[in-house]
């Protein structure tokens, strides 16, 4: 007997037929004597539809109300899935994040799980029930509903698998695993049998939405192997795990693209120490992550600072920058939503010369202008115009021969 945590994303529970399919799969596992916990997302694109309603009312909704609204999506799918199991003669119970003991901090719309009190889940499993848990949501110390950031159901699943010491954690989605590049962007993308936590984390942080970054962090922290695979066929997917040997270090193992970004800039800042610290501390205090920071060369005793943020955080970021701009006497704050980021990721690129140059050449060959560059030991990112992102992805994928098996193995 094993304890198995399975997560089903929005597409996997998009309609009643698909929900019945998930119930049949779970019933089969349960019938084999396993303890089964299912974590589900909201049906199809229902979280987006809920948000559309909110944005018909205002562009700047209170984050608490966003959580109140968005958390309803998962409540629909858990109830339907649990009922589907009942119709198959399987005892089951649906639990919201709160009932499942998922405790978070109070950062609405981007809360982090602080701890899980798995008592209720364990009790239900002991009774022989399949437990169906709402992904993406938790509860803070005051009992307020919180959500974990878009795509956060993956994190619920991995956190539960860790808390319950599960034997298996499977993430079922609408693609067959983790590919060298989003397979919906380029048909030559290749499925990877394995990927390391660090590479997957980098890919997730850089915009490959197939896994929520926090889920990968937790997997690494608890040394939990995560199997990402398709809901719609039996084929083995990709295992996220520690790198097993040096041979598995690819120079470039994948490409991530992020189109959910905005570039912001504060220009004509008086050249004094402490202003950048002030800007980025204030932004960090608001729970906003910043990427691709550039400070221009000083001219006329003035500086410009440019960086990128997630689109969801744009309004909040602009409000902070306007305030600081007034305080320090900067000339202007502006933004551009017409940008995208393309990144190459690979644990083996650290000491290999010419990797960044190959990427820049692939972009130049397609006449794609690079606006900002940022590098780390295992990635190179470029900010470009959004309408060129597919072209860029195709060119860079080709330049590193990622469609070919083991192409860029060190
Ligand atoms: P779910 O609703 O199951 O959580 P998501 O839409 O969040 O599914 O994530 C799956 C999607 O991630 C795929 O449909 C694919 O378009 C996208 N994706 C981005 N990068 C990758 C990648 N490297 N490998 C696989 N899928 C990727
Ligand atoms: N329903 C949430 C979203 O659309 C969470 C998830 O799907 O993981 O972001
Ligand atoms: Mg997802």
C-alpha cells in the first residue's frame, strides 16, 4: 500500500467528462489498496473568468477580495470530483485549504505556505476515503482565505506530499512532461526524462508555467521526486529530482519564455547613494518580485533605473515608483507592457565560454533587438519585444540543437 498525492490542473478537470475520468483513475488506484489524495485546480479557465468579472468593476481590486473570489474556483471542482467518486461507489471527502490544514502567511494573492496540519486528511485516509483537496488556497492566522499565486495548485500538492510523507507525487497536466521549450510554442521541443530541481526552479521562475516555482522549491527542500505527466495518456513524463551524476549536466537543458511581464523605468534620478535601496526595499516590502534590473551609466549627475515585474504587480509598482519619484525629485516614471523575456537554462553552462554569445547571435540572425540582458551561473535572459517571442524561441532552440537527443550534453 502506498500513499499517493496526485494533482490535476485546470485542463484535466475542464468538464464533467474529464472529472469523471479523473475519478475513475483515482478509484482504480484506491481499489489497488493505495491511500489517495487528489489536489485539483479550478475547472478550465474559470479562474481567468472570475478575474474578468472583477476587472469589469475595477482595475485595482482589493487583494483580499481577489482571494475571496479566486478561491471559489477550486471549491467547485473539489465538490464535483468528490461526488463523481461517490457515484463510482468510492467514499471520498472534499476539503478546502482551510479544512485541509494549509496555513499560510497573510500576503493575499501571493501567500506562502507556513505549515500544514495534516490531521484531518490523515483521519479521512484512515477511514479509507479518497481525500480531494482544493489547490491554490490556504488560510492565514486570522482565518482569512489566501491564495498562493497563479498556478499555485502545484505547490499545494507538493507541500501535502511532503507533510504526509507520500510515496509518490504526480502532477497531471495537459502536456506529456517538461520539454526543452513550451511544446505549444515550437513543435521540435523535446520531452526531458529528468530535470534537476535547480534547473526546473530556474525555468519556472523564468516563466515556464508548467510548474509553480514554490512547488519546485519545496520538492528540493524535502527531496521529493515529482513526476510531471499527462492526464490524457499513460506515457511516462518527466521526473524532477536531484542531478544524479555529472553526465546529466546539460550546457543548455531548456528555454523559458515569459510574456506576462512589464518593463518599468524611473528616469532622471539624482545620483545619490541609497535611492536604489529605497526603491527595491519598498517594492520587496510590498511582496513584489523584481527581475532584470539595469541602472544606466551616470550622465549629468543623474541615473535611470529599469527593471521588469509581473504584469499583476504593475499597478502596485507604478504607485510605489511615482511616490518615490516625487520624494527624490526624479524626472519621469514610465512602463512598457509590450515586452517578453526569453531565457536559456542549464546547470552545465557555468564554465563553458560562448554560451551567451550563441544566444545573442541566434537573436541577431533573426533581427531581434535585445533590450536588457541578465545572467547567472545557470541562465541567460534577454528582454525583447513581445511580438518577436515565438521567432526568438524557435531561433534559440535551433541554435542549441535542443530538438536533437542529448544535443548539448557537456
Ligand atoms: P495546469 O492547468 O495543468 O497546471 P498549466 O497551463 O499551468 O497546466 O501548465 C501546462 C502548460 O505549461 C503547458 O500547456 C505548456 O503550454 C506550458 N509550458 C511552458 N513551458 C513548458 C515546458 N518547458 N514544458 C512543458 N510545458 C510547458
Ligand atoms: N486555479 C489557479 C490558477 O488558475 C491555480 C492553479 O490552476 O494552479 O492560477
Ligand atoms: Mg499550472
